[in-house]
C-alpha cells in the first residue's frame, strides 16, 4: 500500500473540517502511532472523513477506513474515492449474505475477517463503524460482530472507541447539502476482548464505550 | 471609506478605548499574579477572558473601519453566521428541519446583509420578522414531520431573529444619514459597542464586589441587583461622558446609554434562560475553542435594534 496521502483526500478532509468545525478531544488516550482500530458511531457520510482528518498526519497516512462494498462499488466515482483516494478496505457487510444460507453467510463473515486482518498488517490502523449502517443519531445501534473477531485475532491492537456528535444534523442520511453546525469528536479509553468474554457481552460493552462519550443531547 | 481615519474624534474615541484596554489588561495580569483571597480565581479568569474578547472585538472594529462599508457588512455577516451556528449546534432540531436550516444559513442570513448593503430598508426591516416567519414554518411543514412543529419553527425563527436580524442592526448604524453627522457613523457603532460591553463587564465586576440580592437566581446565579444597578449607573455615566463623539446632547446620551444598558441586561437574562433550558452553562462551555461568541454578543443583539430605531426615529427621520 502506498504510504502517501492522496491530495484529494487531504482536500476533502480540509473541507469536512471547515463545514463541521470539529473539535477533537482525546479523553481516554493520546494520539499514538501504534496500531489501533478506531470504532465510532455512524450517522453521516462525513463521519469517516472527519474522524480521519482528526488524526495527526503520521497516523492518518496509515489509517484505513472499512467501507461497505455494496455501497462504495455502486458508481465509479464512489469506487475511485474508496479505492484510490482513501484506500478503503471494502467488505461485504452481509446485507447480501442474509439472503444466502447460514453456511454461506458464515463463510462471507470469515473471509471478511481475513481481509481485515490482512489490511491491518504490521503497521496499519483501521477505522470501523460497527453499526454497519448510518443511524439517525438518537441512539447508537447494535454492533456487528467484526470488531469482536478482529479483537480476538489481534489482541495486540488497541480498540479505541470514538463518538461523533452532531454529524447526523450536519449531513444526515439521504441529504446532499450540509448544514454547518459544529461537531464534537471524543476518543475514549481503549478496550480489549477480555479472556472468556462472549461475543454479545463484548459487543454490548463496546457499544456502551462509544455511547458514553456523548457530550451534548440526551445521555 | 478610509475617511474614518480623517475623523479625529473617532480616532480619539478609539484610541481611548485601546488605552483603557491596555490598563484593564494590566490590571487583569496583576490580579492573576498577586492572587489575593478576596477574589476567587475563576472571577479573575472570567475578567481576563472578557478583556481578551474585547481585544478581539477591537480588532474586528478596526478591520471594519479599514475595509469600509462593504467590509463591515461582511464582518458582521460572518459574526451572525457564527453566532447562529453556535446557537443551532446546541438547540435541538430534528431531521425534518434539515432543509429549512440550510436555507436559514445560506439564503436568509446572507440576504439580510445583502439588502442592507443595497439600502433596501423596507426589505431589510421585514426580511426575517415577516418573510422568514412565513417561510420557515412552511418549509418545515412541507418536509412533513409534524412532531413538535410549533416548537421547532419557533426555535429556528428565534435564532434567526437574534443572531441575524437583531445583530444586523449594528452595521445598519453605518447607513443612517444624520444631518450634520455625515461620515461619522462609525462613532455610533463604537459608542453602542463600548456602552454595551462596559455594562456587561461592570455588571459582573459590581456583582462580584458587592452583589448580594439575586435577580432571577434560577436563571443566572451571577446576576444580582447590586451588579445590575452598579453596571447600569456606571455604564450610563460612561456613555454620558462620551456624548461629544455622538450626535446627542449629554442628556440624550445618558438616555441612550441607559436604554442600551437595560437592553443589554435583557439580552443576557434571556440567553441565560435558554442556556439553562438546554442544560449548559455557557454556549462556549461545550464547544470550547469555537464557542463563546454568543455569550459575548447576547447583550449587543438586544441593544442594537432598539438603539438603531431610536437614533433613526429622532435623528434621521426620513430613512
């Protein structure tokens, strides 16, 4: 993977920062070049760009977003943005797998984890939105299992929760014109999969770690 | 409009403000260094924060003089935009308000300043109270979400009124054609700003020094009768002493600054009530680095339109 940052990526990051006026708070950890998986709530198309642009540039060059294949391969512009500009790891999010048989779904899931582990490699970090789809911003939705499997596979990688506030009001799902409200981004304390912790227990704890970082609005 | 520089009274006025600021900054620094137990640390920090904000406002004012009429419109337009941004960030809206909000930020607000620049006085006067008042509920209704309908329309309308309409009356002072005062309008703007901000600061200082009996304690624990009256009397006195820079007689100047002080207080109380309602202490508290504009200009927002209309009515009646 090319280490440099694509100029369009830098441009988009600057625009997103301008629109959202994002204020970053590292509440539970400091920016660090070590390998991490940043996972956050998802309400807007701007989420990834804002989170990514909030990372210091050394870290940014090696932080790759995980994006849904079905959505980002739909048009050539989206594909170019995902593949070339942000060097996204495109995964099958399983909406298509649902219609398949149980075994097939399991197979897709396993190959996704393989892909993600390969994408992490020895140096990269990942940005993941475990809800799998954009929510309405009122409540953090249920997490999908990928985070758990990745955490099991790579216990050396820190799992850093993050909460993006107000993004759903800036550019909600289905809108294409942003409203320039201010957003807040809070990074929390890293978590990891505890020994003997089951999948649902961990995912609920991870979800709680994200939603507890909320600063305005209903708690 | 660099003619402002050739206005000796304005330069004296502005120079005086800068000297005062240097003195206040020195006092603030001194207090911070020799911290004595009668005044709490947070009071001093608050005082210093207000002085720092004054410096910024002076820079804005100097820039608006240097850039001329259009420049000052652009500057105040940006200020309105940022204030509205801050307000709407913290006041809850719903998904169905999205397009209305887009219009508010990118059409209504810029139009308000455009018509001001074009001297379309009637349109300027009705843009937000009439046109936006009709447009906003219509646009929310068309979007289809009827939950809390009235509340949402009111929230957006109020934000536009305070941050856009009211505030735009400050640069509108520069367009009044007062007989015998042509080309000196910048002094009126400075006068409004100084009296208003001094009142804010002195209310706070008096309140901290001798404040005991609280006004509206549910709304703002910092506001006391002693602070209110102390600020009112001293800022009115200052305003009266500044009559030479205005078209007013000393008595008229006293009346004007008295009005500005009362309205400044009203603005502060109303904004505090909104902050309590949404459960925050300052607008700047949650959104630290970019926040706080509204905390500083709340009093100006209430004082500007009334001051503008008083001056217009009594001194420039044909506008």
